[in-house]
């Protein structure tokens, strides 16, 4: 049996303990009609629960439930609609696995924690007050702009330094507010070019050294399709990005990421197990 996800107090203790553990795997469960990879596939609550339980069987440590797409160009949905999508799924899954909610809305985050979620995965890096008031863990992710605008023309003077400073500042702010489990995420693909993404992966150790556990999500993202084209030179479609997703997830884990967020849970769990064994051997 694989280890349980860390308790909040353990995560807050620092990254040295976490890095000696097998990296955690967060499974993506989008209950949306328009997500870039699996939009519409799990919009039905029963189908979503089936997939969530499948991920548990595959070894997911956390299942991340999202009811609003954050793909480039995505339009926001109402608070009520997002709750309608995510709350039944969270409530049903929470007795089987640790559940996180992927949202930027305070009311949705609060309702999700009430339904059983124990982690708020926050692409806006603004919901630490909800985490502080509910006792949930919190992920501070970097995004330039909004999903609707983030890929229009992303620019940085120092992409690694700017993003590191941003997420660490938000993480410290959350800690000061009383959040006991704080994660940071560089936001691969959220307002970044391919070169930006590669620079963040190359220098991930600098973020790991910041003292908070790091979550990384590269799974099936478009920059992987551009970097691993099909034999005829076309951008690899979403369903042909497993190898690239697994490669970058493994890279992140070896660089010290404590958790990776993925669509392909079973294959990534195998990689995480191997990374954990190599860490023990060293």
C-alpha cells in the first residue's frame, strides 16, 4: 500500500522531510464541458465519480476536482454552476481519497471544503483567507493575467526570479495568516511561452529551495505537443502527449517537486515509485 498524503502539520514542517518521501501524484478530474484535455468526458457526476475511484485504484494520492476550465481563452462560469458541478463529486470521493478543489472563487472553495475537500488548488493565488478560516491546505500558483488573456503575449524580464518571488511571497503571507499547509506551483503554461516553461523546469530547484513543498503540473499541455511533434512534423495532439508528460513529471520529481498534477495517474505513479526508490538508494 502506498503512503498516505502528508498531514498539514507535516507539510508545514519543511521540504526536507517531504523530499525524502516518494513524490505524491495528484490526479486531474475536470467536471467541465470545455477543459483542454478531457472537457465533457466527466461532466456527469456518476461518470466523474467512476473516474475518480479509478484514479484511486491507480494510486493517486490526491484527486483534484475542477468545475471551471482554466485552458487558454476559457470563459468563467457562475459560482452556482461551479458548485453544482463539483460538490457532489467531492462529497462522494472524500471518503475514498484526499480531495482538492481547483477554483478561484472563495464561496466555491468554502463549499468544497464543507463537502470534504482538504486542499484548495488556487491558480489565482488569492484564496489563502479561505484556507486559513477552514483549516484546509492551500496551493499558491503563478498565472500572468487570466485564463482568457494569459497566452496573448506573456513577457518577463526574469521569468524564474519573478515567479519564484511571487509565489514565495504569497506562501509566506498565507503562513502568517495561519495556513498550516502551503504549497507553491510555478504555473507551467499559465501565461508562459515554451521557453518560459522550459526555464522554469530547468531551474525548478531554485523554487524548491524556497522552503515550501512544490507542486508541478505539465500534463498534456500544449508546449509538450510543440516540443514532441508527430513523425510528420505536426504538433502532437493531446492524446499523444503521454511520453512528454511523463518525462517532464519525472524531471520535476527528480528536481525536488513533492507532488505532480497529472491526467495519466497509473503511469506517473510508477515513475514516482521509481523516483522514491532512487532517493532511498542514494
